C-alpha cells in the first residue's frame, strides 16, 4: 500500500495493515447480540428468561468496554464516537419498542430520534457529544449529559430496567407458575424496585434530553452575516428570465 494513504480518520503508513478498529467491532457485536436477546424475549420469555437477562447485562457492559478499548488502543475517532452513540440508541430504541409491543411499558416511553438529530447539527462544526469538544454550552447541561456520574447512573438504570423487564415479561405468562420467575418476581419489594429502575431510566432520558435540545438549537440557525445562496428565489419566481417576477400563469 502506498505510504500516506488515507482511511477514515487516520493516515496509514507504509507497510501498515488496515484493520477494523476493535472498539467498533465490539459495538457491532453488541448490536448482533441485541437481536438475539429480542428473539429470546419474544419467542421464549419463560424458558430463556435467565439467558436473555444475562445477555442484556453483556450488551450494556459492552457499552463501557468499547470506549475503554478505544482509549487503551489510542484508536478514538469521530466515527467511533458517533457509531458508539448510534449503537447505544439502537439498543435503547429496540428494547423499548419490544417491551412496549409486549405491553410491559406504555408506548409513549419509546425514545424518539429528535435529540440525536439535533445533536448531529453540531458535528459539522467539529463538536462532539462528550469530551473536550462537547456541544453542551453550560456547566449544568454538561454535567447532565456528559458528566461521568450522570452517564454512569443512566447506564446502570437502563441496564437494571431492561433486565427487570425481560424477566417481568416471562413472569406474567401462565407457564411461569412454579418457576424461579415466580419466586423472584413474586415479592412486592422486587416489583417495586424493578419499576423504580424503569421509571428512573425514563426520567433520566427526558431530563438529559431537554438540555441537548436547548443547546443544539443555535446550531440550527444560519451563522451571523450569512447571505442567501444564488439559487434561493421566492416561491413562484420566474426562473431564468432575469426579471425576478412571479410567473403565475406564464409558461405553465
């Protein structure tokens, strides 16, 4: 390979082998494992409840593992950061949709893509969701969305909530009578703690989304002093005649 050939986000030197970044492969593995979990929860919520609950823990543990691997291997990149966030959102969205479909949670809980769509507006200016170049503008919004404590709390809350819901779906089935699911989920205290984790995850999702929307709005505005492009003409203007007059009824 010629020296200095560019690949995404870095330059490959002479004799260097191009290999997919390990952190990104971990994210891909998490997504593949996610759909295995979904199949188990939907097809065999009682018989495979324990396995699906353990695999959900593995999926969420991978969220921290990919970032750690990227830092240890010095392979952090813009693509990796965006791909990691996209993977996290896919995990959340799919699991919320599945549990809403199974009527374990109300449909309105399903997270929309507005927050991440607005966040992506800052990427064009070299900003990131987290880290030194975070798009967040105030100390409070940085703490809520990018602070280590809040990110950790939200991650643990989601993991516990989804593990609880995976078992809850099986517990509600008639064939769960007399099984370990009945023994574990039967006590009122377990159910209370489980639902606290679910609504804590939902509350944190909303709480952390609001400052992203507010801080992303300025990126949606045209920069100061921006002028319209040459192609920006009023609706209905007669294009190409040089007069700039409305062409209603002409040439139609």
